[in-house]
C-alpha cells in the first residue's frame, strides 16, 4: 500500500490552509462542507469538524482545504491537523461515502496552439495532476495510464502532463488539422470516465517530475536557489501557458552559465532559443547582476 503524505500549503487567505496529499483522494470530484451536519456523508470531514476551530472543509483532487475560526492561528495547530489527516488516510479511513456523489460536472477539453508547431496543448476544466510529468516513449509512460493510451496513437511522440493540461508533441507524419479533434475527444472521454491519469505515488518513481527535481535542489548554493525562485515566479507561468515547463539543472559560479531543461511543448521548439536569450537570460542577468552570463537549454 502506498503511504499518504500530507504537506502544508499557505493560501492567499490567512484563514485557509491547504493540506496537500501526495496522491489523489477523490475521483475528480469536489466536496464542500459548511458544518458537521452537511458532512454526514464524509467521515473525514466530520472528524475535522470536531476540532473547535474548523469553520469549513473543502475536499478536492489531492488536497483538503480548511477554513478556521479566529480563535486560533494556523501556525499553532497546522502540524497537528496535518498529522491527523495523514493518520486517518493511512488507516484506511473513508473520505466520502459513495452515496454522497456530487452532481456530475461536465468535462470540457479545448485545444490550444503553442509556439512549437509540432506540439498542441489540450486544456481541461479540472486539475489532472499534482506535479508535472514528461514521457518520451511508451516505456517511460508506465506510471501514467493516460499517457500510455496516448502513445498507442502512431503520431504521438511526446506526452507532457501538468496541472490541468496535456501537451502532445507529434511526429511529422500527421497534420494537426487531421488529428486534433480525435485527440481532444479521446482525452475528454478518458477524464470523464474517471480513469486513472497517474498511478499513486508516481512522483516518487519518476526522476523527471517537478517534485523530484525540486527535491534535489535543497542542498544547492544560494545563487542557484535564487535562480530557481526567479524561474518559478517569473518564467514558469508563461512557459506553462505555452504548454511546456522549464527546470533548473545547474549553475557554474566560475563561468556563470545556467543550465536548464525544457519540457513539453518547449522541448525542440524553434522559438525556444529566442525565448531563452531574449527572455529568461535577460531576466536572470537583470535580477542577479554580475552573476549570470548565459543560459543554456537541454531539451527534456
């Protein structure tokens, strides 16, 4: 059995804390409970409402968000709550009774062009994965049933999953005009049927996920950490909007060269060199003056 791990994430509302789980705990459904009576079909939510400071409980995907009353501060109780949730899940506690199924939310998926002519971004109206994954072959895709199915299409070369989208890179044998509708409908139907997208605990197996790459950055020098923070805040959101991802690989303090990995639609994109030089490199040079000379990219 895979162990549930709980991490604490602050939100923009200081009354609400998110307790993120390392795997999905609901089958792509969301539940909101305002009091213990509303939570009669959720033993987990009921247990949380026994804590006197719990005002509202929201369960969705891979997290539990809790709003508190002002009788306590989160910093005083969040560790205890995280431990309680982890213990409950690892003891096999029921999260939401099957009879409490919420109104089915229609799944929509739309296709979005990317700067890379060989890649298309398919965006869903719900979160698909908790961290990013990239697969360049069907052998690599064993931990993702969705990616494995996509590789059965002969024109699929690369599959990248992140947040609420799937980026697919194709071989030149096919034209997007001929395959986009087929892929979009396949992905929509797959999600709507509630099929598994990523196997539980996959982030611990893959060495290419955001979680694994970020974990390896803990022992880095201060400049490397600053570079990672700048990439996270200023670069990744823009890159994600184009269906890709960027990950820090290394920083050489002698040559002042930053090495990064490009994933998804950014991998092999003709405009990626321009983006690196005119965008990412300039940002790092400006924000870390005298510490960065150039940025070199490796396609993921």
